[in-house]
């Protein structure tokens, strides 16, 4: 096994979609022993399973009543949570036009019915390996090289996605901007190597303080960090900000050149908004930045929060 294959989960999750249960059973016999196999007998059910179970690969029948494989593939491509899942079409029809159309809507391969166990195993293994490689590259591209937490690019993508979700559900979305107090003075006094160590320790403390799955802490740039809190009202966001401030204070990192105190501290701006069609994510970012500025102007090592 090479390094790429080693990235594939030990029990990859497969979704088999076919309106004929006998075809599903045939594929289950092939993959059930060493894969976690989910099943769907309609296009709408397949999409629901994809959102709930996040399979690593989909074996999808092309011809189904109501919602065929092409329509399923098109729906999966519209959603950022499902568009990276490789889809292999399983079809009894073989035509260049059908293959061309399938590739246009996002399929990665075609397998003919009745399936050949050796062929379908090889094709699935190949595409699971390719997906594992792509996933690894996406993770690398989304991580900050110094601290290992998500970077600004990843945060921007998540902010846009959570904004859309909050607007659809009329839910609050909260943002915390965090600045390490007098960090330039820290670097000047202790040197950039110690400065990097300080940022890594602060990042780790912030990350460990955030528990919910959709909440994220990211490096925003320089000595600034950001925390995104979906479905969180102002009181909840302010409570989280105080938790973050205390977590950094508890590190007790010496900062002899800080006018605030003898250890490293952070200032935090907190804003909460219920997104509408009249506002955009930049509204939340600008206001949170203004509140962070107020926290710094008011003496630092504190939280300033406001609902928009």
C-alpha cells in the first residue's frame, strides 16, 4: 500500500443508490465486508443520506423514476457539503452521449450492469484513493502554517456558508475578533522565535475553548484571531469571548513589556446579527472590528460586545 492509499479510511463509507433492491444487494455482497454501506432506493432519499452520513463515494444508478441519477448528481453539485463526494454511475446503457452528460454533471466514472466484482472493486478503490488525496490537500490549504488552526481563507469560506444558512433559518450569527495585546512589544522584547511560540500557544488555547462542531477559531492575520459562532445569540457569544480571554490569561505567558500586565492578554470585539437580504457578511466583519478597536481603546484585556 502506498502513501496515497493509506489515507483511505479503514472502512470507507459507500452509498449505493438504485430503485431495484436486487442491484443494491449485489453491490452490498461485494463491499459489505470491508466497507460501511448505506442504501437508497430513490434520488431524494440519496440526497438525504448524503447530507446525514457524508459517504466517501456514491454508486449511483442512472435510470430511476421521479429523480434520475443525472438530477441527483446536479443537486449534489449545488451543495458545498456534498459536491466533493465522487459519484460513479452504474448503468445498463452504454452510449457516448450518456457518459458525456454524466461527466458534465460531476460523475467521475461509469460501471456497466451487471457489475463485475473485480472491476467495481478496482474502480472504487481508485476513486477512494483520489478523494483521500484531494481531501488531504484541501486540509493543507485550509490550515495556517504557523499555528495549525484554520487560516483566513477557510474562515472566509465558512463565514459565507454560515451567513447563507443563518439567513435561510433567520438564526443569529456571532463573530469574535481577537487581538493579542501589545504583540509588537512582545516580539521586540523576546524575539520572533518566542513570538511564534506565543502565537502557537494562544491559538491552541483558543481552539481548545471552542467545543461545538460548527464553531471555529481561525488565524485572521498577524496576531489576530477570529471565532465564528453559528446559531449563537449575543449573550452566548459574550460568554464564549470571556471564556477565550480567560483561557489565554491562564497560560500566564510572561510579557514584561506589556502596559496591561505581566502576562500575555487579549482584547475581543463581539458582534451578533440575524442576516437578511439587506446585509452581507462584511457588515458583521466591519462592526466586530469596530468593537475590537473599542476594547483596545478602553484599556485592552477585555470584551466589548454588541448586537447589530
